[in-house]
């Protein structure tokens, strides 16, 4: 992580869960090597849960501050909680709908996360954001604005991930057709996640 220059560990688990894994598996937080370690536990998929409402502003405040980058965000497996946040970030950077669907199904290839194809039908994420005539990305941004994330923060994240040196590239920038890509995958070259696709846009159900 120090070689990658990671500055912030954005941990989507609770501190209790982290400490339990430290005891059981010998996990070590990145603060041991001088990297900022923040806990912002969220409930996966349930974007309409009041607990998620209260957590999102703090999470996006971290992501909107370029001084915190590169950011390493993760949960335990890198699919559910990580994927929920990455889904929202995919909306912020303007991905087309088809990439949300494709990424959502990628964990099906994980032997530990077997699930049926098209299980997105039962997902609160798609029930919330893939409705009406507007693309998912527009519904995501409207949702974030209602949850207290400011337009300035959204614009800052877009700039960091799409325009800053080492960020993603997308034809036409945010809201462009085509998928932003990052060398080596991992959510973004500025924002690595625990699993390249699973924790990137929507590897969750």
C-alpha cells in the first residue's frame, strides 16, 4: 500500500468487525504504516435505509477531498458494501446503464458468492435507480443531492477521478458514452477498491 502511495483507507465495515478479524485472522489496519484509517460502516444495497442516509455525507466528504487520494475503499469481501459505494461512484462519473448491469453480475464468477444471473431484479439499487426514463447516473446524482452531498462535492469527485493526473479516462468526461477505464482495474487508479470489478461499480445483490 505504501508503494502505491495510498493515503486513506476507507473501511466500510464497523470497527467491531475489524477488531474481530484482527483477533481471528491477524488482520492489520493500514494505520500501522502511517496511512489514515477511517471507518464508515454501511448496510449494503439498502440505499433507502436511514442509517445509510446518515453515513453518506461523511463518506463523500472524504472522496471529494483530493488530499485524501489515493483512497483504498473496501469491506470484508469487496462485493456488497464496497459494490454499493462503487455503484454510486459510477453514477457520479457518468457511466452508461449497461455497465452497472454488467458489473453487478461479475461476483457470480466467485465460488464464494454464487448467485443467479439477472438476480439484479431483486436489488434495491436497481429498484431505486433504474426506473423512469432517466439513465441510472442521473438518478444516482439526484439521490446524492437529496442525501446532503453537494454539487460541489460531486463535481470535485468527477474532476479527481476523470481529469486529475492518474485518474480514469472516459471519452467526453463525466456522463460520456463508453466506460471509464483505469490501468489495472481496481475501481480507479486514484481510488483502488478491494476487487477490481466486484467493488467497482455494482458487484452486489
